[in-house]
C-alpha cells in the first residue's frame, strides 16, 4: 500500500509540474500574440510567438505517452487526432512554409489555441495539485471550446489551404520517382488529404467534446 501511495503521489507531482509548465508556455504565447497584434499588426505575430509556440505545442506529444501508460484517463483515440492535427499545422505548415506566416489567420489560430490551452492546463494542474477544481473552473474548461474550437479549426483549415500553392511550387517533403526505394510521396496531395479529413473529423470531434461537456457538468451537479 505504501508503495502504491508513493507512486500515486509521484504521478500527481509529475502531472502537476507538466501541466503548469505547459500552461506558462501557452501564457507566454498568448501575451506575445496580443502584444504584437496591438503594437505591430498580425503580420508579425508568428515571428513573435514562434519559439514558445513550437515548444508548448510539441510538449503535447507527452499527452499521447501519458495516455498510453495510463497516467491519464483521456482516450488515445481522441487525443491523437487533436494533437496530430495541431502538430501538423505547427510544423508541417507554419514552420515549413514561411509564406503563410504573415496571414491574418495565424493570429486567430494562436489566440484560439492559447486561450484554450491556458484554461485546460491550469484546470488539470489545479486538479492534480489540489485533488479538485472549483465548479466555475470546470464550467470554463468545458464551455470555452464552444466558440474557440470553431475559430481554431477554421484557422487551421484556412492556413493549410493558403499553403497549398507554396507546397506545390516548392516540392518540399515530396519524394519523386524514379528512385532507389521505388517509392513516391507527394506532400501536396497529402495536404489535400489532411483537408479532406477535417471535413468529417471536425464535426465528429466537436460532437465528442459536447458529450464530454455534458458528462463532466452533470457529474459536477451530482457532487
């Protein structure tokens, strides 16, 4: 029993540190985005937030590992598509194609993501540290996505779409035949396929999150 209690405490300590560390990363992203938007305009937002954005978003890979090892209860089937799509936009579009970095949608993307994550990570950080979170915090965690998910998704889709001409023109990440592996890969068509996945994927994830919201808020009322 003592060993189990120690491991449980260690898990809580790790998850508390993880959540609050990533929270501060997203807080920095939000602060820099709003400051730059106000002072210099949307064209300079990506340049201002690039480093903390890449770090904070990439840190989410650990959440997949947390799910695999049972550290958290979030299902991998829901975690992977959400994190995967964000990593794709972060690294596969914004980092890879500088031409789209000055687009106004970068601002709406970064602000939607950062507000969502500031609330989410601080909520779970509070839960891990204290064992529970206030009911208003629970409501906030499971309600802000109603607006921020559509704005975030629209920004993601818009940026991928705007990157298509540059992807096609550059031939970046594409592998053309003939080659010694006898294999070809066209990043342009891969990007089109990703856009295609957003069509059924977005309503599915939104419905899933509505279900999670209903479950979390009804459970809170019972308690």
